[in-house]
C-alpha cells in the first residue's frame, strides 16, 4: 500500500474514535498511555497554552521566536484547517505522511491496551496527543509548544508539566464542559499552571484574572501579566499588518512588524514574547539578564509569522477574507480587526457555524460590519442547518439582508457576485467577502480558495524569505 493510501486509512481509523466534540474530560487514560510509552511528554521542556481565543496564533508566534534562537521546536495545536498533519509540527513544518503513519503504528498497540482498561475508549484527540508526544521525544526537539484542547485542568495535554503556562483571553465557550461563568472557566484553565512555573496571563476580564492570580499564588508560580509586567506599548497600522513596540519581561523591543491584522494579534504577540523570555530565563539560567532577547532576531521572527485562517486574505478583486472565529468574543475581535485594518464600502458575509455554539451571539457581533450575509453549512455533521441559521440571522439582520445557500461553494459564489457589484460601481478594493463562523468553515473555504487546496506550506525560519497569501500590500 502506498503511503498516501495508508495515510488515508490511518486518518479514518483515528476519526472513527470518539470525536473531538465528544469530550470526556479526564487524565487517567492519557496518563496510562504516556506511562506505557515511557513518559515522552517529559523528554523536553514544555510551554503550555490555554485560553478561549488566540491560542493557535500565540502558539505559532511562540514557535517562531523559539526557532529564531536556534532551538528545534515541536508544536501541537488544534483543530486543523485542512490536513490533520497540521496539528503536529516540527521546526515549523507539519510532519510528513510517513512520520504520521509511523507514529500511529508505534502507539496503537498501547492505545488498545488502554482502551481495554477503561469504560470509555481513547478519543480522537487523545490519540493525536499521544502521537505528538512520541514524535517530539523521538525527533528529539528542544522545546514543545503545546496547545490545550478544551479547558486545561482535565485536558489530556495536562499530563505534561509546562515550565511556562500561557493563558490567552478567557470568555464564555464550551459551557457544557467548563461551566457557565467566566470564573468557572478560568478555574479550569488555571489548571495548567504548575508549581514553580511562570504563568503568562493575557489581559483578562477582572473575574477571570482574580481566579488565575489566586491559583498561581496557591501553587507557587511566578506571574507575568499583560499590561503590568509586559505588554503592547504602541501599535500603528502598516501595509500588510501592524508596527509594534512591545515591552517584554526584560527589555523593550521597537520597530516590530507583525504581518497580521487586529489588536488582538498584537496582544498575542506580547504574550508569545513574554513566554519566550520566561523560557529563556529557565533554559539559559538567566544568561540574558536584563538585556532580554536579541532584538534583531525578535524582529525577524515576528516579520515571518503566519496565522492561516485568522483574518487571512486569500483572494483579491474582490477581497476575500477567511477567519476562524467561532464564539461571540472571537467574532467581536474579528469585526474590530476588519474595521481597523481595511476600508471597504461593502462587506458581504458567508457564515456557517456549529449548532452547539452561540450562533445568535456571533451574528449579533457581525451585524454592524456586514451589508448582507449568506448563511450556509460547512462539512461538519455538527453544522447548523442553513434554514435554522437563516431564521436566527433574520432576527438580527432583517430578512432582506439574509440569503441562504445549501453548500459553502454556492454561498461563496453568491457573496462574490454581490461584492463584484460593488467593485463595478465604486472601483477596486471597495467590496469584500468575509467567510467565518467556525474553524471548519475556514478550513473548507481554504480548500476551495487557497493555492494547493489550502495545504499549509512550511513556516519560514529567520533565515528564509517569508511566504504569505495576499496581503494588504498587494491589494493597494
């Protein structure tokens, strides 16, 4: 059997397990698996990242900064946009199909042993987490950037002990699993903060901040807070992104170009910088002292950061943006980013979301930005039916501003036609399409619209030229 056929077979086997959204928060299965594998999660230091929004972008920035310092990195993030291999990344590149299959074949006998010992078999996500740990230990890598799946305290990634714990902004999401209040959700996410670690906290709602700080004190962790110990000192719009001055834990870094849009990405950059400074203090025994990191390496790393599916421009004339926002807080940040970074006279939305999300809340955040919205479904079985979405959208937008399409490609075609009408009337750059509502929607759109079926290229190192999709520079 050729490797691509075997890869498809392995992916089917993994997906056939308990799905990602069917979460049974517990550590016992994962603890048993890594024990059988020889505790690969302890093979190198870990930077652990949780939060409600911004985790993957922060992980990608953290990875880029670490690689700029000459470190070999492993990165585990979720969910994926196009290929399942995107979740397990070594030195900025998704693992090959051969490596993915080999890791699966290596651990599956142990997974089946664990299955026999527990009433619930290991899930899709638990198997992938075990594979990631095994790959990173076998490579080996110098440091792992590890993104939580759901929550933190009982998430299967929490068998690892992060020397740095990053908590991005917390808001309401996954209430069935984590609780109905910001305080309850923060308490779950605080569980990744380990004794003696450094907790890097993004700006948080006051209620969440109080819970996180109290927990950090209880376990004896050092705390670094955005806006207090580190943060964004200045931010200006620039062609294709933004120009930043960041205050880190040990130095101030000026003239940083970040080729991403939105103030929330500047905050993510500040958290990533603080995390790497904190990690340098642990790994290098404070040899940098008050001087901080090499400012030129920091600039080079940030200038080459990509975050696919996060306000990503994939086409022009008309401009088509893809964004993976999937809850009201994330959608509010997306809307603010579009309004700040672009100057469209007409924006048409394409929207598809999971039925278990706060769909009405997301639509309410989108309403001030969009002239009309085309609702549809994505490839997930959890996707809300377009007719049901249209009813919710009509309550927010009014019926005359809502259209429905049975498939995403039909919805995009309809939205592009509406944007083309604006471009024809008012000129290039005036009309745009925003495709959003879910990571799955973003991935489906990328398959349809981005080069090579949406597959993500390897991320450039500090010595490599940057590779981007269309940016604002190309749209002018």
